[in-house]
C-alpha cells in the first residue's frame, strides 16, 4: 500500500492540468464571484501583483506573493454587512484585498519530483493548495521510482544495463535555455485533485477504502454548528477554515443535535450572492437553509435589486441588466420549501440542493470519497447509524488524507528504522 505514496510524485498529478492563471488582489468582488463558481473547493487563491521590475520569478518569490484563499462564504459574509447592503454596487466593486482572509501558509510551492507522501503530509497540516513548477522538460517518474527519495537521487538502470542516474537527474532538471519559461509557469493542485487520484488507486489502498470511517478514526467530532433559530448572520462570527462549513442544527430533548442544513462555501459557490447576503443578514439559520417560498407576502420580504452578473445564469455571458425580485430559496440556489417555525415538521419536505451531504458512521471510506467527488463537496456530515439526522461529526479532506496515510506511514517508519 505504501508504494502508492512512495513511488508516485507530485508531478504525476499535474498531467493535463492547465497553467495557473493568477487572480490578483486588485480584482473586484464581482470578478471573484465569477471565478469562484468554477473553482475547486469553492475558493480561489489570491495573489499580490507581480513587480514590474521582475523579469523572471522563482518559486520563492511566487510563494511570497500569495495572500490567501477567498471562498464563497467570505464573499457572502462581506456582502451581508450593513454598509454593503446599503450600497451593493460599491460592495461588488470592492477589491478582494479587503475581503480575503490573509493566510500565506494555505499554499506551498513544491518541486514536481516531491514524493506524494510528502505532499499529503503538507495537506494534513493545513495546506490547501500546492503550486508545482510546470517544467517543459520534466517527464515524471511514476510507477516504480520517484526521482527523489529522502532528498537523494535514486539510481536507475537503463535498457543497456548501464547506470542512468546522471541521465535521470539531467532529464528532470531544467536546461538553461528553458529556465525562464519553467520559472514563470506553474500549475495548482488542490486537495480535490489528490482525492481524485486516490479514488483511482482504491485497489492498492485495500483494505482501508472498504473500512468504515468510524473504525479508521476519520470522523472529526469538533465540527462547527449553529441552532436553526439563531440569526443566520451569526455564522460570520464562527467561520471555520477547514472545512469552511457550519451545520444548522436543532437540539433534541436528549441533548443530541439533528442536522437540518448547512451554510458553507461549497454550497454557496454558485449562488446568487446578493440574494444570499440579504438572506444571511435578515433570516434565521433555519429559514436560510430550509428556503422561503416565492409567494410570501410583500411585507415579509422586500424587493431587492439583484444584478444578473452575479447570478449563476449569467456567469458565462459576462453580465446583464439588473432586475428587482423578491428573495426566495431559489434565488440563492436552493429549491423552495415552506418556512415553518417548527423545523421538525418541515424536515419531511426538506429536499434539494440545500440538503446537507450526509453519511453514517458505518459508511465506508470509499463511499464517502465518492460522495465528496460527485458533489464537489469539501466535507460530509456524519450521522448515527440508527438515526439519519443525529449529527456526530464531519469528515473533510484532512480527515481522509490522515486515514489513507496512517498505515503507509507505519510502513515508512519501519523502512527507515531498518
């Protein structure tokens, strides 16, 4: 099993990946909304502008220019502020430098020859993106060997029986003629990319993928939640970073939590941001995730101007005229369901895109990985085996990576000690 991580390198995962197109901190919130819609994990890396004096840029300089990852919940929370709601046009034209949460450690630059196991360790420690130089001459060394092992060049034998260590090293080191092009080109790998690679290696990872998430210790009980009766805007005070999601729950008489929805960057990445911002500022958490019908009275929900350019419908054509409409669950990307003070009664009608992605404590790791990839989710909420809505924890990227590398890690330690 350890061979999956020891004999593959980061460069193997970059095949077919496009070159990184930087999103500058001087871009507007409106531009960020378009970019987030198609982004991985509901967020985009934000960069400081490159110095005009710099003709070439190395990996270290690129790392220093990284600001942080802007996600959908950050944007909605910003637009839900009182001053933003008062002047929506000014808000959507605000530079993202005023919205993004600075976190330079969320991204690391790594060499394409870095072992996959080392990249996974970085991600387990909180790195959400790895930036890989897109070398034009690097060919990759997947399957049997990686070009680096414990910081040393590996020896390989060519077809003629001779030692090809130098040839391998030279083949993977950039030539002087292409140095500038290599230094200026990078591709970005997310944890979603790693998960897609791992799900293609389920056989090599056996028996871990078929084991339950409970037996693997992959369930994180330290999740973030908010009561359905609380104002939805309270989530802006407790935004967790990994996963960036808050469970909306009801308390039961026996002290348990029943999940009725979630407010997360993954759910909001293709929403109508201005509609979601108004709802976040004016509704309870339960109303926000359950949805509000279009036929509510005019006194309940005032008309608000929504710019089509920030809606999902016009992401492709670059914008359109503004039009006024009432807030509804559909306007923030959710299917409508009647709001009801008794959320337990309404739960039987609670379906659609607003429904949280859940699994049971008995679910296999492979099933949870498949759920996350098929829904492009950053996490799955875990419920009890007997009761589908009794919340016990959450499984995110870091939890999955820790589970699949736990046994390989032991194998690596044994190989070092011997």
